[in-house]
C-alpha cells in the first residue's frame, strides 16, 4: 500500500532483458507538472541510493517540468529477491532502462525538452550515456551532481587494490570486496542519526550493500573511459561541494562537506567531458548537494534554475 507521499507519483515497471542473475526490472517514477508541459526532467540516483527527494520533484514541477526519476536495475524499488543489490558488471547495462525511459518521456509523453540530472554514480552513467548519444539530440541539458569520476581511496590502493579486484572480476565477478562504504555519510543524512532525511534504510543502508569485484571493474572501466575524454555536445553543469572530508565514522564536520568523493577529482575531470561545461562549487555542500542544509540546497537549486533558463 502506497503512503501519502508515494500517492503523488505514478510508478511504471520497466521489463528488461534477463541478465546473468535472471529476471531484471527497473522502476520509472513520474510526477507531472500541474500545468500541461512539454518539458521533462529525469533524475538518476547514485550508488547505495534510490529516489526519495520529494522536494526536488516539487521544485522541478514548479519550474514547469514534468518530473521523472529512474531507479536502475537492482536499486531501490527495482531490487528483486534473487539479485545482488546495486551490482553490475558493465556501465552500459544501464543504457537499456535509460533508453526505455527516454522513449517513454519523449515518445509516449511527447515531451520536447529533456534535462538529465545524474548524482554520483548516476552522474558517471549519465555522462557516458550523453557521450554515446551525442548525435541523437535526446538530452538538451545535462546536470551532474557530485559525479563519481574517480575512486576516493589512497593512491597506493588505486595502483594495487583496484587493479587486483578488476583482474579477479574476470573469473570471480561475485567476489566480495574487503573494502566498502563507511557509515559516516549515512549517519550525516538519516534523521535516526544526525541528519534531517527520512528514507528506507533497507533500500539505502548506512554502510551500503556488499560490493563485488565485478562492480569495481565496471566502475573502474567506465571512469578510465571518461578520464581519457568524452565529447558530450549538450550544455553540462557540474556541481559539487567546496570541500571534501575523509570518509570514515561520523563526525560533525561531515554535515558541511563531501564525505564520499574528493571534490578535486570532480573538478579535474569535469573539463574533459565536453566543450560546453560549466562547474560550480558550494560551501557547506554534502555529497548529494540536494540533501545539504536548506540554505545550501537553495543556492544549488538557484544555480540549476539559472543554468536551465540560460540553455533551454
């Protein structure tokens, strides 16, 4: 039974081709603008994540956008009992549900403009999707919220641990990684700890789901492709916190910084993904800027609105 918030949305189940674990679905969530519109905004979540940011949907609707959020295979409401949550092996696995979603938004729903907003891993996926479809005019504006352009781990682990896990993934893609998410970021978000947000901890646990070798190889391969340079043709806005804090156990400073990624990595690789890229940083921003304290997220939304008015 849907709760009151969920009742405001329409949920669509996308049937996808079976993969190495069997049946696969994705979930498309829709909230139309009150006044009929031909503009759409599509939101794509990050790793260990799903859509619960109702305030973002409301903001998009007020600007006259039909709002859509896509929960990828093995994430959120798309997790099936036989699946490893959040797992994948090739970033382009996700393009099937993105293709179906854009066909629905542009084809069935007749939206003429499409803004794609990707957070963290969703930002990495969105950047590669926009690159692959650069000649198709599917995406009018791309906004990347703290995109996952690089692993935030010590340098010696980047040259030892990551290549080792990627190599093992060829034979043992389901091998558990000894390194996973820390609880600090989750503790800074959820209202049961030190945050202001109420979301389902079974879909977004504080320490995340188990990470596997195949996932590490898939992310690493995608990041290396991006870091060599992309050719995204549409206008791109890359936004991130002004500073990072080392991941780990919770500390109060995590309320005002990115406790997941290194913002210097985001800034460095923002300049290789296209020729029409603008970046902006926000003091006091969290990893998901849309979950930052209200004064910060209002600045983030104002920046996004100005960028959209400039380019649409």
